[in-house]
C-alpha cells in the first residue's frame, strides 16, 4: 500500500484529513482514492492525498480487519489476542513474509483500541 500525503494548512484541517485517513484504513472501505484539496474551497487546507493498493492487498487488509472486529466481538485482548490472532492467520495459509507484518499491524491496532 502506498500513501502519499502532501498538505499545507490550518492545524485543525490537517487533523481532519488525518482523522478521515484513519477511519478509511480502519474500516477497510474506500482505501483506494485520490483527492486534490484546493484552497478556494475554504477548507483551510490544500494539497494532495492519495492511497493506492493492489486488489490482492486490499482483500487481505479487509480480511485482517474482519479478524480484528471478530476479536473485539469475542472480547479477546492483549496476549490472548496475540495467541488467537496467530491461530487465525495460520489458517489463512499466508507465507511468513505476509503473516508476520500483518500480525504486527493488527496487534498494534488492537493495543491502541
């Protein structure tokens, strides 16, 4: 996944952009997008925001988010989450180069909830 973000403007407007990006990535929806922010729109910001990913990468990310949401419903937290997640990822038959970073990302996200 590639995220390009180049913005200039008021702090609150930048926080708004970052919040929207956060929501997009956490929801798994609309991850692939591009926007040009024009100063004349009165948003207090200008620049570009672009996020690109392959369909395979998007599909895997959505599956990963589904696991995170499932763990939340089951109320699996902390070390129990790590153990549960490793077992779930094993069933997906992912190679280690994909599985390990995905585990690290989801574990970090779970800790931040």
